[in-house]
């Protein structure tokens, strides 16, 4: 069993699929069902803190009884097909998105959700069922996002190499092989440097610690202690090497990332859902959520994303109180516009929760809203896959007198249990109009008809 679970995250896709088939043949997980959701999980196609693939994430979601899950990788849709196939096999409600950074021109002089970087805006698209058509303008935008990421990474490595001198990385030979399909992140770069210095030190942590302390001006004794925990030390290195003040950092400008409007256009062209991301409400750019959200909705944004754990799971009582208040304020602003709210834990660094603690008081207060947001994204995914109907379609928006009514319809479709093999085959055999009627009838009944 454990070997098959490890194979679920092999870089070889055939190995992953064989492991999944064998696990399912041995018996799908059947834990008690919950109404807990995680709609923002990074897989190893960007960076996952456990090194897990979309298939492993789907397995874990099934094993823990999650109501629904979604992957959200940086700058790529490489896990799209795998996640939908795995969730079908495991009977998990699911959706697929991506996350990226864009430039938000209306907030060019304000920090938003990327600290210290005015105008830079973490942003998402959710509910993709296929990648953009090859050769299409949307495909060009998505490809440009990855190319920009590679260019930034290469520049980071070049600057850090100059700082470290005798320990230099080759991005193509030593960083990209750490990824299954060549989408490296800062965390991969840190891992590569960490591994290379340890190798040069012949595995002696004390020598590696002395190297890092000397090169980065760290306290030698503190570094000797910190390096004993490689995962925590990786965060230290990332901060010292790549964040503001570190040798790898360069302040981004208006041309570093694609324009927000361009990325919204790409998402809508794919008939997915443009989704704003929110940090914690403490920056100038997040100080007026109503104004920001109204601006974003005017641009075609249809939903918002929150990582709640960083707003309430805090040791300092004063900070916790302030950030819970900001969380409540932002949710109120999004609800006033009837925007679906997507939540999750990221899982892009070791130690993060696999799923939010929905028993915590700040989570209980909004659990129903978060559950509805997950249902909307799952319902959209189902309707787009089988009935050629997307949440963001102009025709669909015109069909419902209000966004609240549109949410209710898509959420009802998303609330249906995961379809069985027979139900999927029935949907696939139908015309899109027939599938739309079948999904609507089933949603109205609350069961597959």
C-alpha cells in the first residue's frame, strides 16, 4: 500500500496511473463523509510541500472524506487531465485552476497582496476543463506566463551564483529536473542550492552551516541550529537569498508580469472563472475591499479566493483579532456582491494543513459560504465538461436575473455526489442540451436521476 501511495507521485505519468488503478481496484477509501473543502491545493506541477501529484492529492482528499478539492498550480494547467481523471475514479468532487502574479494597473502605486511590491497582484483562474486550444491567443498568454517565470528564475539563479561564487547552479541541469514537467519555483531553486552545498560539504551539516553563515552573514551558532531542520532552514534560505534585501531579489516593475486584464481575457476565453486572491486586508491596496472588488468585477472577475488559516491561526492575540476582523470585513464585501468564495490551505510548503479546521470559530462563522463557493466551482466544472455551460458565459449570466440565482443553480449541480461510472457514461453519451437538462433535473432533486 505505502509503495503504491509513493508511486502516485512518481514523475512518470504511467507509473502514477498504474498505482492509482491498483489502489482503486483494492478498494476506494470510505471514510465518514465531511462538509470540509480544500479548493486551493498546489500539486508537484508547481510545488507541493509533500511532493504530491494531483493523483495523490485526490487520494488524500478521498481518504480524509473531503467534500471537495481543487488544484491550483502556478502558471500552468499541467495537472488538469490527471486531477479530473483521478477524482472521477475516486468519487471526489473536484475542480482545476491556476495561480499567477499579474500587474494591476489601477493599483500600480499600492501594495496589494504581494508585500513590498506595489501593483503586483496574485490572481487565479478556476474551473478549467481543458487547456486553451493550441495556437489560440489564450494559449499564447498561458505560455507567456510560464516563459516569464523561467526568465525570472534564471535571473535569480544568475544573481545568487555571483554571490555564492564557488557553489553555482545550472538552472536547466540542476533545477528543472526537480520538477515533473519543467515548472520550477523559488522553492525548487532553494532546494537545489541546499542540496548542492550539502553535497559539497560531503553531507556534513556543520560544514554546510558554516558555508551559509559566511556567505549570507548569518549568526554561525544560530545557523548550526537551524540547519538541523532542513525544511525550516529552506525557508531561512529563501528569505535570505530571494526576498527583498537578498542577492537574488529584484524589485518587479510594470513589465515583470502580464497585465491583469490580459490574464482575465485568457481565463474567460477558456470559459473558466476569473478569481481574485486576497491576503489579509492589512495593505493599502486591500484597505477598501468594496472599492477593489467593484473594480475587479467591472473587469470580469467572478469569484474570490481566501487562505483563511493565515488570518486566524496566529499566536499573537492582537494580530489574530485584527486579521479575523479583516477576514470578516472582506467576506462581507464579497457576499454583498454575491461573489462565490473559494478557500483552501495551499499546501505549497511543508507543515501546512491538508484542510482548514472548520471547527475553529472564525471558520464556523463562514462555513456555509465557503461550502457554497466550493459547490459553485464543482458545478461549473461539471456543467462545462458535459453540458457546454460555464459560470462565466455571457449567455448564462443573462439566463439568471441575479448572480445569487446563478450561484444557486451551479451550487446545486456541484452539491450532487460524484457521478458513478454509469452516470458519467450516460452524460458523455448525451447531447450537450440533454446533459444540461439531466444535470438540472438531478440538481433539483438532489440526487442523480
